[in-house]
C-alpha cells in the first residue's frame, strides 16, 4: 500500500486521499445514560424487514433494560447496538412481552455475550 501511495505522488490517483483518512483517529466519548436510552429507543424502533422506524419499539422495554445495557456496554455505542440487536432478536424469537434486565441477562448468556453470574 505504501508503494502505491508513493507512486501516486507523481501520477495522482485515489489512493492518496484514502491513506490520509487512515491517519486520522476519531475518538468518541462514552455515551451517558440518557444518550444510551436514546440509542436503545432508536434501535428497538427500527423494523428490520422494512428498514423503517416504527412509532413504538417493536418490543417494549423498561428502565432496568436501559441501565443493564448501559452498564454492560460502558457507553460504547457499538456495544449498545450489539446488545440491543441480540435482545431484540431473542425477544422476537420467543415473542417476549417486555425487555427487562432479567430477559436481557438470559438472552446474553444464551448467545455467549456474558457468562452466567454466580
């Protein structure tokens, strides 16, 4: 890749702009609990079949779910999304009525995301 970048210095091409992007590191601050709640809400409202956002979450959730996912993810947006996706997938599979801490814990253990607490 470096050879291509050096060759493009005299010839031009798309590789130089790409390499400049790799040099930039973007650091995101962890989400606070309110931001985590907002991300969870958006993630649980997205209809996976149509790609559209529904008016209500596909499965209702309570505050214990938000607190649990927030704690597990440490505010990392990618982790919040991952946990929501697994909880929603499992909830739809078993026709869950509510996503709460207890349901999420069982789903995450079943999918190997966490180990069973002592």
